[in-house]
C-alpha cells in the first residue's frame, strides 16, 4: 500500500474512531443525563434511580456518586448523602454546599461549620453556605463567628432580611436587646411579610413578639403580632396577643385572644392563662372547665399540674390538691434535670455529654435514627457510663422510659457532666 493511500486511510479512520468513542461515551453517560433531566423536572426519585442504574456498571464513578449524594440531599436523605461524602469527599462547589447542608441537618455542627468556612475561603459569597454556617456556629455557641457570617449574608442582594433576622436572633442570645430589636425591625422593613426566608413567616413574627414581650414592650409586641396575624393565623400568635393585651390592662380582649388560640387544638399556655384569670376572679369552676380541654393530653408539664393544684385548693378538694402537689414537684424535678442538660449543651457544645443530651432530646420526639447516630459518635467515651448505657438501650428499643431521666438525674447529682469528657464532636 502506498504512502498516500495509507495517509488517506488514516485520515478517514481517525475521525470515525473519534466519533465512535464519543458515541460510546455519550451512550454510557445517558443515565446521568437522564438523572439531570429528572432532577430539573423535580422528580428526584426518578433521578436517583437513573444514577443507581449507572452505578451498577460503574460503582466507583466519583461523578455519579457525587450526583447521587446531591440528589439524596435534595430528597432530605441526609444520612445517606453524608455516607457517600464521608467516603469520597466533596469534589465541586455544589458538593460542598450539599455536604454542609447534610452535616448541619444531622447536627454535625463542627464539620458543617468548618466546611462552610472552607467554601467561603475558596469560592466566596454564597447565601446557602452562610445560612448553614450561621446555624452550625450558633449551635456550637460560637456566636461572634455566627454574627460575622450573618452580616455577610445581609450584604447579599435579595438576602438582606434573612441576614438581618439571623443577626437579630444572635444579638438576642447575647442579651444585646437594643441591637436585636433594631435588626428585627430592619428585617421587616426590607421584607414586610417575612417571605422566602429559612423559616415560615409566622415564626419570624412570633420570635420578634416573644423578644418584645420579654423586654416589657407590650404595645410594640401587639403591633408585631397583629402584622403576623394578617399574614398567617397561628395559635402562638393569638396566645402572644392575649399576653400583650393582658399586660396592657385589656383583660377581656386578652381572653378573646386566648380563645382564638384554641380554635383548632389546645394551646397549653393560653388555657393556663385563662384558668389563672378565672382563679384571680374567684371562679375556680370556670378555671377547671378550661383546664378540662387538656384532659386527654398524653403528657403534661409542671405548669399544668400546678394550676390544677391551685384549682383543687380553691374548690376545697384537699386530697386532689395534695395529689397534684406531688405531681407538680415530680415534674419540676424532671424539668430541672432537662434544664441542666440543655444548659450543658448551650455552654459546652463540644462536650461529649452534650452529644448524649442532644440524642436524648432527639429520642423524645421519636427521631430514633438520629439519636442512635449521635450516640455512636461518642460511644468510646462512655463504655461503662450507666446513663449513657440506659439511653442507648432505650434508643435501641425505641422506647424512652422514666429510667432514662432517673439515670441522668443521678449523673447530674453525682457530678457535673461539663467536667468530664470534652472532646470536640
């Protein structure tokens, strides 16, 4: 074969070969392209199925695993998402954001905060990254760092109100009340309906009203509540309205607000306030009638028990009053133990006991898998610790009995958990 014919053959064959390789690669990547299509269409389940199809052939594909982790995060399957990222690590800015979100959702605050800081250093301003960073730093009581990040968020166009709101919440935690009120007010000036934030609009107004009521600013609180009720009627807003009205001496209107708070379901605080009001007016029978709205509740707190003790006393039912007194004291003791646990979490967020206590509170709301994961992260620190073992067994059985709180009570009485293990988690 002559040189010219050989060159001609090569010149024809090479492009054909390139096209063939491209077609093969295009076909191989088809499931991933389909996954992207389904993802954009909002069908996350179908998107995950397409990626799984690809992974059957290419199980170690970082591209496919990263895409699957992002999709799992969108589906709020955070534990599965972090399982992938813990193994392969994030390989893109999108991966870092998804990983930070999943870590924060699982209360792995330290890792989430570190990842948010890394993203900020490498890629710069991003609203979602700042949000995950602020949430994580706040839960570790690193408030000054969280404030810095909330300010960065407030500087981004379209996210001013979100940043201001977070800044206000943080300043309230630092008891910088004037700055907190100013930040909340500014947030609602920028975004009067509190729309498109990280929490529902009604919670913004409830949070601001709560702060104002604590500061004794009842008229300002009433104004904020009324703005919130114009957007969404909630039981808590109606209750706060009643408290503000009572503080302003408008007791009849306060009672009407508390009745409104109980339209759809019992609002414990409002029912207690109404009962207390009737007791103060010398009408214990009406006070009892109000409290009977809570007779089918599975759990009660010390405030409910105490008002029942007062009602029984006022009705001359000495034996019942004594029974409620015993219940009140028992519940106050339990609440004191839980209060000490919450204080440890707030003061010592890196303490291993804080992880255990967070697991306890997660199990109280039946988040058993989350509680189990948290307990596993600190298992080596508590091999022979009775309180840890009792909680672990309760979580495994998915049943939180009175023995758990008793074990924590003994722990707190015997020694301060904050003086024990302090490894960062």
